[in-house]
C-alpha cells in the first residue's frame, strides 16, 4: 500500500478536485437562489440530513471499519457486509414510503409525496457513495476519488438548475440533482479505481449468518463508532427542526444557504484532504507511533491557519456578500453566515483531525466525546427563547457550536497520545 501512496500528489489532487466543486458552486448558487425559494432550500436541507442520517446509522459503522482495514480479505468481507446493509435499509425506506403513500397526511409540513418517493433513492445512493469512498480510503486510490468529486459536482449542480428551469423549481428537483451526483461519483470511482473486480465479487443479497458474524467481530464500529458518526448529523437535524418550529421553514432555508457557503472551504480543503490525511496518520501510527502526536498537532494547526484565512471574509462582510451574490432576499442568510463562520473556523480543523479516534482505535472515547458535544448543542437548543429572531438564534447556536468544536479538538489531541496495539 505504501508503494502506491503519494501524500503530496494525492493531497493536491483531492483539494484540486474539490476546488472545481467550489468554482461550480460559486457560479451556480446565485442562479439557484433566484430559481428556488427559501422554503425549497429548507425542506431540501432537512430531507438530505435525514437521508444521510439513515444511511449512516443503517450501515452500522461497517464502512468506517472498512476504511481502516488494510487486509484485502477483510476489505472484501466488510465491503460485502456494507452492501448487504445498504440493501436492507433501502428496503425499509421503501416500506415507509409505501405507508406514507396510503396516509399522506402523516407527512411532515412542506414535504410532498414526490419528495417522499425520492427518499429511498437518496438513502441508497448516499449509502453507495459512503461504501465506495471507504473502499478507496482503504486501498489508497485517491486519484479516482478526486475525479469522482468533479463528476459529482457537475451533475449535482447542473441537473437541479435544468430541472428547476424547465420542469419544476421545487425541492424534488434539488434532491434529484443530489442523487444523480452521487451516482456519478460511484460510477467514476469504480471505473477509474479499477474496482469492478470488487463489485463483481460482492454478494448483494443479505445473508443473516454472515452479517451477524461480521457485526459481532466489528461490534465496536457497529455501535460506538456508528452512533458517534451519526450524532453530528442528529444535532444538525435538531437545529433545523428547532428553527422550523420557532421561525418557520424560511428560516431553515436561510440557515441552509449560510451553512452551505461557510462549509465550502471545509469541503474543498478539509473534507477533501481528510481521507489522504487519515491514510497518512494510519501509516505513522502503524510504523512510527511515537511521531503521531507531533503530526496530529501539525495537522490541527495547519487547518486552523487555513480556516482563519477562509472564514475572515464571511465574518466581516457576510451580509454584503450574500446580498450582492444571491439577491436582496438572502441578506438574512448572510447575517447568519457571518455569525456561524466563527465556530466554523474550529470545525475546519476538526474535519481533518477527527480521524485520530479511528487511527488509535479509541472508538469508545470518540463516542463519549461526541455524545457530550451533541448533548451540549441539542440540550442548549431547548433553552432558545420562543420569541427569538434569526439573529438571536444564530448567536445562540454559534456559541453552542464553539463549545462543541473545542471539546472535540481536545478529544482528538488526547486520542493522538493514546495508542494501543490492535491486531485482527
């Protein structure tokens, strides 16, 4: 594995491919904000969060275990188990949609039957991308992943505009574009990464005995790691639910746009480079573990510096930037972005360093830190005054996120010093 892994090259390709996504987002978002209403943005954000949460929890942490696994035989085993779990949660999601079809009154406010019909498809493609990306990380095939990100970005941005302009400017068009982008991501990764042999060998039909044995052996990933991964998604969904209940779906739309813009640098640099950094951390942990704390600190500080540079324009000029770029109706989203960009600076660094829990196999500790941080956010949201406006809600939320990020970064640095021997 080390012979094919080129840290500098893979890092630049990963960041460069996400840079293409950034460029496409910047030139298409002003079109989308004039095409889709804030309500559509709000419902789209909630549905995507739910689909991601279902895919994360339903796969029972198996893709997380796959990304850390270096043995080819175990990679194949975890890959098969992950695919079978994806089939199961797709089936369960389809059953829920059938139930909703005969009882449409049970659907949440703002969610149409068409959106509900798209939901199982979203769960399936979110699961597929998560599995493929984990296999790529395990094998160190980052150039293929870089190309897939470009295909994903082009499809997921162009298709909603096309559908919204010519067919229907609603949530269904936005969700269809997201799903099609993930399908493109999977196809490009499989073809360029020469993963067709892995796909030919998988057994998609769920086998209870095989799944039970796999989950039993990887129970730390199936429970603690799985829940730890899902908790941030749960807190994000809780934020949207509280905003919708207190301020309406329009407020969710403003928040969703603000989040999408301030997370762009995270996606382009931190999230894109995270698999490469994770691969590097694994090699250091396995070969020269005494160097891991120093490397972890260097990674954290590097991300913080880059994050400060990226977030500063939004902090100081957020409302003006949003008003000029997206239209007068979205100035409130710019205010939200300028407030939320402050804790986002720390989230920028957390994205790259969170993998230290998996590298050192401190899954229980990861679960504990995530549970404490998520409890702080969700529990704090309960204290949000019912009479709050958008600005008050954003300041309150930014304070909670700041506490969460500080806690998690401290946990990552602690994990880097807690190496244990781990053999399968």
